[in-house]
């Protein structure tokens, strides 16, 4: 480029961040500084996001301080949310909660939502109940927060609490967005829902899935039924977790493309832990690169590994 302004530098930092290359994002920022390009508040959102996604806690805290001390940019709500996410993902939940309580701004739903997401990752039910209380007062019409809290209860085996939250949703007329995945084959976009059998090739997809699951188990895969958020028998849980939308989209990609062709999936929700593990196994067994874009970031699976290093 003949000229590299703050927008182009920030775009590169953002791209590295959402693909899980936190260290590379920081290198780009250092080059930006050497080029005497002044970062703006959006640059720091991207930078803090990069640190959060890569688990670079100390670096993230340093750049948060650098905003005001080095560039006279006062932190906005988005920056505070990034720090809460940074600390929460790393398991520092009490520190994140203390940070929220000490904020000079009144925390909004974005900040509390980041902390509730961290409670889900680290299974902190007690703090989740407290955080959800704030969230449901600030944004009572957002079904995502009810679903998240219900899932936290369900994962902890607190089925009555989970049911109570779902009942509250129904009384308020709120509905959960179903998990949905898309894949484009020959310029045609195919959509899959969980346990979807509406696709014309559904029989082939499920046969291929059964075969893959057998090979995955032989390679050491154990279905994580904690991600089935229903109080049902274990055997049914395994069946349910094997038919998540991204798994169906991936299998359809395998049977619809030539060997060695990369498979690209888009999902409207965060990829669950079992699908993440399963996709690593599939990438190795099928010898395919699989790129999944979920609601937060990109995951690049290849040879049994993921670009996020299992930190997401």
C-alpha cells in the first residue's frame, strides 16, 4: 500500500485477533508505532481482543494502561468489556468481578455479559447467578442471557434452576435462536440445524457421521455429553451431541468435495467444546483443513490441532 493509515493498521490487528494470532497482532501494533501512526480507540479494542483471545493477560493490561497514559485515550465501555473478557477467559473471575465493581463507568450489559460468558467457561455457578441478576435488569429482552444462565445451571446438573430460567423466558415471550451452520458448495449455500434431516442428502450425511464417530472413538475421541443441555439418558446424549449443526455441515462438506479440499463452515453461535474436539479429530482422520467461523472468531483445524490452541 502506498499509504498505511490507522484504519489499515487496525484492520490487520483485527484480522490477526479473530484468527487467534495474538502475538502477530501485537507485532503489527509495534510496527504501527514505529511508523508513527497514532492509534485510535478502535485500535485498542482490536488490540485488547487479540490479547483476550490469545490469553495474553499481562500484555492486555499493559495496553489498557497505555491507552490513557501513552495516548490520552480514555477507556470506553468496550475497552472495559475487553479487560473483563481477558481476565475471565484466563480464569481470573474474582479479579474480573472486582474490576467491574471498580469501574468509573456504570457497567452495561456488554461488560456483565463478558463476565457471564467467563462464568460459563469456568463453571462458576455462584458468580453467574449474581452477574445474571445485573444483566436481566439491564437487558431483560435479550434471550441470549437467559440461555447462557440456563446452560450454566444445566452443565452443573442443576436442572430445576435451568428449567426455571427457561420458564421465565417463555413467560416473557422470548425465544432462543437455534444453532445454525452454513457451508457453500458450488456457489450454493446449504443450511443445517441441530439434528437436521431436511437436507436431500441427509441419509448419506448421517451414515458418514456414524462411520466418522467410530473412527474418532478408535483414535481416542470421547463424546463430551456435558454439552447436551437436557436431562436425558447418556446414550441419547451421545446421539444428540453427534448431530450438532456444524458436524452435519462438515460431513456434508466431506462428501461433496474432492479429497484435500479445505472445508469452510460458518456458525451463528459459539462452537461447543465437543464439536471443537470432534473437528480436530475429523481434520486428522479425513486429512482436511477445516475452517469454522463462529459468532466470535475463526478456528483453523488441521492435522488434529486448532489455531486457537484450545483457548477460546
